[in-house]
């Protein structure tokens, strides 16, 4: 938003220097008066038109949210899907407790296997055991097959048919969310439109390796419910067609690229690669 505002004056300057009408009037003084007044009217109209353009340029940009202004996005509109594993989940409890509160946040943790140990805790998100992904190919040498399961969290959380969801937010089990900040940020966008919101890595090499326009799950990213529903329908086919990619983020990114959706950068999402 800020960038767009900054750019506007430069596009303005081209329409701001029209000495053209004045020149025109001078050079036609030898024509009959009736023609002169016609020209005068024409130049007046031209000026009005340019002024109108100017006003448009200065006018505030149309809000991203139009008809939704009446109903603001709240914590309850966001469903968090946390990618974890039976090994790491018990150890990540302290991180999750920093942002999750059962009464106001909605979240699910997706694990490869059930953890009997931690399941009893009522102030931790409910655990969901991911479906079997052994039928999907994985061909990245030295990579981890779990990338498929983690990418599929997007589909699995959507397929739960949770009600009244505006945004699905994805993260790892050591991702710490500032939920109210996140609500404020997402409120700026229309969840009925297709949005993929996040940020690239703060590590240059990671961006080169993956993309400067790919969201990194470690820093969390958000997908509007309307996009998530479409993505969930096609994700399995993408997983089959992109077995050569390394991680889960790239798998989601490849599928979104096929849908023609680019990343909306929000610098509040931080991915740090150690
Ligand atoms: C329960 O979790 C703790 C870590 O929180 C671990 O040390 C312990 O071995 C676990 N017990 C079982 C039975 O899995
Ligand atoms: C959550 O809600 C339950 C039942 O409404 C209540 O007993 C509990 O104190 C609440 N917890 C917090 C942290 O607000
Ligand atoms: C979600 O809805 C779809 C279609 O209405 C249905 O096939 C599916 O079983 C539902 N899933 C759950 C978990 O209820």
C-alpha cells in the first residue's frame, strides 16, 4: 500500500505539464473568432479532463475490502493448521502455549502418529493424525518424504469443513503467532477473493533456491478460505506432478502458481533460516 502511494506522484508528473492548450491558442490567433472560441472551449474541456485525472490520482485507493466493512474479521474467523510430528509435538508445547488459547483461537495440530502423552492437555490444540501419503511419489535426493504430509495439511484442514472460516493460517509447531496482529493484517484483505499471504525468507540463499515470491511455512502464511477450498481440490494432483521438489512450501507454491495466484507480501511474517 505504501509503495503504491509513493509511486503515484511520478505518474502524475506526466499529466501535470500540459502547456499544450496555451500554445494552441496562441498559434491560432489569425483564425476567425468563432473558431477561436471553439478552441477555447476545447482547451477548457481538456483542462477539466486533466484536472479530473489529477483528482483520481490523488483520491485514496479503493479499499481492498468493499462489502465486508460491516463485519470485521475476528480471531474466531481464523483456523490455524500446525504441521508437527509425534516426535516434536510434546517438545513444542511451550511455543504453542505462547499464542494458543482454547477459548479464542481455533487450531489443529497435524501429526504423523498419535501422541498418547500430550493428548490430554485441554489447553493445547486438538491433534489430528494425517492421512497416509505413501502413494505419492517423492524424488528429491536426500530430502524428507514428510514434505508431502506437511503440504497436505492444507487439504486436510479444509476438508474438515469447519464453519465460518475466513482464513486458514499455516505454520510449524515452533512458529509463534501474534494472533491479534495477524487478525489486523488479514482484516485488510477480502477473504472471499483469492489471497496467498506471507513473506519470503530472511535468508537470501533460501530465496534464490526457492523463490522470492514463495511463502515459508516456518514464518507462517495465510490462505483465504475461498482460495483454500480450490487449492484443496487440486493439491493431490500437484503432489503427484511435482515429486522432484524438496519441501512442503514449494509444493504448495507450485500448485498456487498453476492456479495463477501470486504471493501477497506482508512483512509481518518472518522466516529465519539458521
Ligand atoms: C511423555 O512426554 C515427555 C516429554 O514431554 C517424554 O519425556 C516422555 O517420555 C513421554 N512419555 C511417553 C510414555 O511417551
Ligand atoms: C474458557 O472457557 C471456559 C468455559 O467457558 C472457562 O471455564 C475458562 O475459564 C475459559 N478460559 C479462559 C482462559 O478464559
Ligand atoms: C466435508 O464436506 C464434504 C462435501 O460436503 C463431504 O464429502 C465430507 O465428508 C465432509 N467432511 C467432513 C469431515 O465432514
